[in-house]
């Protein structure tokens, strides 16, 4: 098992190196000149050139990549003595647009995005798996129809539409909730909770829709398995049979997908964060896209990739625990 | 004394294409310790009959009528909770495919222990482990101490069927239903499993109801055989009688379509003409009449009237042919 974990981790690191190289190459190949973007429209060429040199964009690509990777582990100083800017490790570059180290920017968004992702994840798993289980157990009855309808609506609703409707209904019409303004958990837990309630539900409803269907179908499939029949023939009580036989088997693939979906959400919920004005990774990314802030885009892409790769590895390892058939000796 | 008495069992599955009459009025008795075989082709209703004994027919629209009396108590009339106490404790079941019958997520020891614990909630963990170890040992799993914590996928098909048998017998049931217990196994393993079932039966004193399409299996371990066709019992007799002097034309065809080792080398293997009938649109009258060579000799009676199971010679047969013709159908010339 330890060998398996080590091997998977090794491959994860290799994969991240490849991803980082790709990201770097793709963003360098973009037509926009990162140096030109460092100052406004009516910029003198000398300033552009001096900034180019300062930020290292005049070097060959391989050297730039090397400097970038080194920065992640050792920190990086831009420019000469006197007018230099230092970003300490792990440095993911410097945003000229915002005059700040990218790492600092991303670090400030992570608690927000993590709060959104975690709450939405818990909520969607509860709604998705709960409704899916209910639908499967009450197959063909009204509970099943309601769950199926919910799932169809959830899948077809665009995030921005549901988000705007929520704001209209809960904030503008009924005034049940204040207009969302993000507050840190440590500052004021109640306000933190209130400000995230709507985005949690928006994300949860849209993601849960898929999980309702997956859970329902998974359970119905497992119920036809011969081992479940043997469980019934043993005389197991229904509740125990459903929990220890049916759900146990049906949830294995769902856990796998949930892990990846969660990681994806950690990379930032672009639309939801923008609608609810949450200063998370998604909003940072969106702003960077609009402003062509390449250093931030490279960094957020890589951070998202890290989340996905790490989640993949964790899910792979977890799978070994969940399903004895893939357990490695 | 009868242990199990099935009276006019009927099972119908409602489907989009119409009602499937899987079992149409089956009655039989089983005495304690007896071994009975139910034989028939696929779709003859033998498995549905077996599943009905524990109410294991599932589906959106299953209609069951008749009685399944276990020591006088009607299983079909019991509450779900009452049936649960019969399942695995008084009547246990061995399934056809051992590769899918065991829960892949739990160790075999846990699954055997669980079968006991369901009906003995007072048993401690230590006791359950002892029982599982003992069961594994009895069904011939080598090194049970090591194997007890392994999962089903770590066992071969034959070994898994032994574990399924261990689960079925852990509560010493009065009746053991074996639904094609050797069909999914290698030929070399089949005999071992049959021997094991026979040995376990001797030890626990259980009655065995063996569902099979394999006449060789029937000859090997059973005393009495019921032949089913299109949801009905067409012949019921002691194995010796049924094999030597089958009365029903269907049984006769079934026996002729089996090749025995001493049959003449280039002799043509006979088969029953036609295919088993659709259970949605059964033929009128005797369901076997479209395939029966004797149907024309009774002036249309076979296509209009369903023959009842009646005493013919030492056994029973459901055929309109007169007794003497049924008994002389083979002229005693069947070479088996």
C-alpha cells in the first residue's frame, strides 16, 4: 500500500511538471506581449523594454520556465538593486497590472474559494445522494418523479440564471438575506455563513442534479446484483441491507467522481463568484482574463491543475480502500 | 410428516408485452431430509418456483397466489418481518453463480458470520469468528485461519460456491434450496460441489430442493424428481422410475436428448422438435402439444384441454394419453 501511494505521488509530480510546462508554453505563444501590458496604452517603448528585461521576458523560453520553477521553490526578485521587487517562495510571478505578487493575490482568494467549495460540496452531496437514494427506494412513485424533475431542471439551468433568480427572490423581493458581501469566517462566522448561503445553494443545486441521477441509477443497478439477493435470502433487515450492501456498493463510483468535482470547484467557481461578488479564485481568474493579466492566468491555471491532480491521486488511493478488488498488496 | 407443502402456486409477472405466466399451478410436498429435484428447460418456471419459496421474486409487478406451507405456516401470507425470520434460518438458498453471489466488499468471514448473526443477535464477535472458521473448515476451504479475512475475489469459483454453501448452512436450515448450484462451475468442480451438498445435507439433516436442467446432477444426488414444462409440473416420480420408465412424452424427449457414455458411437442424438413456448402466449390445452408426437392421436383433446397431473404407475404424469400407453411409451426399451 505504501509503495502504491509513493508511486501514485511520484506520477502526480511528474504530471504537474508536464502541466506546468504546457501552461507556460501556451501562454507564451499568445499574441499579446506581456511586457507591453505592463504599462498603459501610451507607453514609451523604452519603458516596455525595461520592464521586459526586469520581468525576464527577454530571455529564451526555457530559461524563463527555469526561472519560474525556481521561483516556486526559492522565491524570485525582479529587477536590479534599488528598484527591485521581491516575491518570496512560493513565487508564482508578479502581476504588473495589480502591482502585487501573484502568490499573495491567490493566497488571499483561497479561503474564499475553499469556503464556497466546501459548503457547496457538503450540500450537494447531501441533496444529491439523499434525493437519489429516495428516488431509487421509491421508484416509480411521486418521490421518484419529484427527484427526477429536480434533476432535469438542475441540469438544464445555467448557473448565472439560477444565481440571478436567487438574488432576486431572496435578496430583492423578500429581503430574507442581505446582498452577499463576503466576510471572513474568523471575522464574523454568522455573516460568513449568510454571505455564502446563496452561492452554496446555487452550486449545490446545479451539481446535485447529476448526483441524483447517478445515485438513483447506481442503487437500482446494485439492487439487481446477485449478492443483494443473497443478502435478502440471508434474512437481513431491509435498512441494514440498503446501507451495508446497496449504498456501500453504489457510492464507490460516486465518491470517485465527487472527489474530482470538488477539486474542480476548488479551482474557482467563475460565474458564481462573479454573480455573488465573492473575491475568490474564480473572480480573480475572470478579472485576469478581462485584463489580459498573463502572470495571474498562468498561476491560476496551475493552481487549478494542482487541485485536480492531487484530487485524482487522493481518489485513486481512496479507491483502494473503498473497493477491496482494486486494493494493492 | 410433510415439511413443506406447496399448493397451487401461481406466479405471474406483468410486463410491457403482457403477463408472463411463469408458474401455473404447481403443487408438491417435501419431507424432512428428502432430496427433490426440479428439472426443466430455461423458462420452465423452475427457478421462479424456487424463489417463491422464500418470496425472492422481485419486480415491479409480480403476482403470486397459492400456498407455500412450511410446517403448516403459509410463507406467502406472512408479514415481511416474519418471512425475514424464515430466510436463511429455516430455509436457505444457494445461488447459481458464486462469482456474483458474494458481496465483493466484505471478507468471507464477515459474510458467513453475518448470516448467523442476523438470526442470533446475541452472538459475540468472537463467537461469530469461531463459527465462520468452523464453517470454512467444514466446506473444505484449506487454511481457513488465513482465508477467513480474504475477500471473495481472492477465491476461485468452486471455492466461492463452497463459501455460499457455508453461508446457507450456518443456521442448519430445514430446507436448502439449490438453484443450479453447479451450472456456473467447471465440470471437474461440479462433482465436488454436489458431494459437498450431499455431505452437508447428511450432517444437518436438511431437505434439499435442487433446481437444475442437468439430468446427470439429478441422477447423482436426488431421490425424487419433478419435471416442469411451461410453468407446470408434467411428471413427478422417484428418480429410478423417472429415468428408467419416464411416462410423459416430454420427459422421454428430455432423457433421449442426453448423450450417455455407453451410447452407440454414431447414434444420432435426439432432440425435442420445436422450441419452448412463449410464456405470454401459451398454446391452448396441453402446453407441450405443438411439440408432442402423440398429440394427433387424441382427436384434438390435447389442444383444447389442459391435462391434470395424475397418478400413472409409480409416479404422476400430466398427459391425456391413457395410462397403458404412457407406461408402454418406451416399451421398456430405453437404454439407460
